[in-house]
C-alpha cells in the first residue's frame, strides 16, 4: 500500500486543450480537521489507510497543499437546468486534482468539492458546507453498497470558516472519486459553441479511456451513444427499484458513465408516493420520483442533440426510441429480484404494479415493506397476518397474495431459499434524511462518530445488525421536516 507521495497520477484530462478546463489551485481554508475517512475508497487508490493519521493528511484534502503529481483544474461544461439551457456552468466549486492509476490498471479522478472559487463560480462562494458534504459522502457510499453505479468518496475535511447559506454554517471539502467526471454538459458546451472539433476530441477521449472496445471503430460515436443511453436507462431503473430520488437531474449532473452523480437534495423514498419530490426548490415537481425515467430520456435526448455533428440524426432517433424498452427490461429484472422470483413471466410487471399501488394507498414504507415481504409464507392456508396488517385494503392484499402465491408455486419456489435471496437485495438500512441529519448535528458539534457509524452500516445495507433496528425505521413522530435544496 502506498503513501500520499506515492500516488500514481496520470492526468489525461489536463493534457486536453485549454478550451476544456482552467488550471488553478484550490483556495486554502484555515485549521482543517478530519471528519471522516473511507478506507474502502482509499484501497481503490492503493492508498494505505494509515495515511489518514498523518498530521498533514487534512492539508492535502482541503486543498492547502498539493499532492505531488496532481495538476489541479476546473472542468468546463454547460447544461440544461430545469429544462433551460445555461451556456456556461463548469466546476464552480470543485477542483479536479488529477487521475490516480492503481495497480489493477483502473484510473480514479480525485476531485475536491468545495475547494474555492473558479472562473465558473459566477457569483457563488466556491464552498460546500459540512452538512451537504456529509450527505454526499454517505449517500454515494450507500448507493455503492446497494449495487447502484455511483461516484465514490474518499474523505471529508472540515474547517471552521463560516459559509453563508440560509443560516451560517461551516465549510468542508469532500474528496470525490470517479473514473471520470465528464458529464452530458461537457459535450453540450462544445456543441452550442459550435466547436465541433473539440466535441469530436472529447468523444474520442472518453471512448479511448472508458469504452476502449469501441476505440478506432468507424461507427464508434453511435455505439458510444448507445452505451451511454443504455447505462442511463439502467441507472434510472436502479433508482426506481431502490426508491432513490436524485432531486437535480440537470444535464450537468448526468455522468457520461451512467453513475449516480452530484448528490445534493436527494432523498430515499420512505412512505411510498410516486409523486415524491425531494428537492425543496423543485416547486413544479420536474424531478419528482416517478418522472425520473422520462427525465433520463429527456437528458439523453439533449446529449443526442449535442452529438448531431458526429452521428446521423435518424440513427440517434432510432436509438432514443429504444430507451423505454431498455429501462423496462432492467426495471422488471430488478423488481423480480426484489420479489424473489427467478423466472421471467409476461405479467410480472402487473404483479409489481399491483403491490406498488397497494403501497401507495397505504403510504407504506418503501424499503421496509420489501424487506418484510421475504417473510411471506406461500403455504396454501397461510394468511400472512403480519404482512397483511400493514395494508389498508386487506382484501386487495389477499387478492394480490393469491397471485403471488400462485406465481411462486409455478416456479417451484422454496420459502427459505427465497427469503435468503430477497434479504440479500432488499436493504434493511437506507440513508433516511433523519439518519443523515442526526450524524450532521453531531458532526457540527465536532463528534464525527455517527458519520463513521452510518458509513459502516450503509456499506452492507442488507446485513442485519443486532440492536440496530431503530436505523431501519422511518423518522419518529414529531421529527421536524428536513428541507433540502440545490447547491448547499
Ligand atoms: P449543482 O446544482 O450543485 O450541480 O451546481 C450547478 C452549478 O453551480 C455548477 O456549475 C456548480 O459548480 C455551481 N455551484 C453550485 N454551488 C456553488 C458554490 N457554492 N460556489 C460556486 N459554484 C457553485
Ligand atoms: Mg452539479
């Protein structure tokens, strides 16, 4: 395992022309302190966990000192925000240190989020607060634990420097990791500026690094777009299956690798409501939970538009027409797993929809209902009282249970084996807002134990932990509503 000095940087993005980025160093912050360190993410860099104990560790990961080999820069991009095109965005508060190559041959971007103003900051302060940094850190690791493609996070370093939001908060920097931070908006900016040579260069750069099997093919751009579309459709299916709402699905927050990207006002569904809006600022519900698959397509179509100089329009349209089928196939596959079914049947989607509708009517807790469904007893004379009592309309449940039972019998399902399968995909623990908030409140008092505790718990969200049942419960009655909004 390596020391900080031994990190193997190879900064391909920095080698792209100046039009792609602005080189600049992070802006220092006073008196940094370590909030949390993620040894699993460090292992991806071949970085020894002991390095986190070095007194100068925090200086590097708040941006006061530069890691040898890093070449800090802010990336340029644009994007559609809430449906409207904004010609220039770019990293306004994030600084890409560079790309670390590990011994397995993988390359990981190290990005400091909250590291100060850049030429793309417009009038904002270039900072992130401790609260939102903890939310991003925990949720990205929670998503990874759930098997959902996501950026990762190495550590959070805090400072007592004040940051002005709705109230005065303090600054923090989260170190984000991903194979790439290129997003749909990275392509859009060159399309709208009519810089088509840069557009082609970016496409070929991303293909060479992240889609190497397409490298050099005559139809590589079209095949690349097809893969991005597929990954995005599948990511949307994942979000729907785990009950995750992103909150700000602007095209600048859409990863070209199909990762869950840029955690802000996200939310895990608790009481099941398809129209759930997690972002306090999203008054129209553009990014409501049930809109996400369609918005995924909208965003992919915006990327398609940006790629028209490289790919024939007819071909792009044909691929866009295939989006919903890819989404549906992946969604039903994931939901089948949640129901413990092993064989595919035509009407499986109906079975899922029937259950979701009963959950909606009763406002049942999304994660917990699926978790408890593994106790379903498929015996002919079983009424499954404990499960049944959770539903408002008991007769509807009985009718649904009869269908489910018949379906299980048809595929010769054994209850015990099905329970094991279901308990390995239906999480016991998700990052509920009140859990994150409890960790944040303690951290604001300089007690970081709960951040570390949640990190451990959410890393293996399906593993039952004795004495931890309260972490699997919705917010207790009387917990104040936690409003989360953009860019905190
Ligand atoms: P987001 O909604 O977090 O994806 O941010 C959208 C755009 O605003 C991006 O260009 C960000 O870099 C920029 N931005 C958000 N918050 C800040 C901030 N506090 N300072 C500077 N730029 C910011
Ligand atoms: Mg963003």
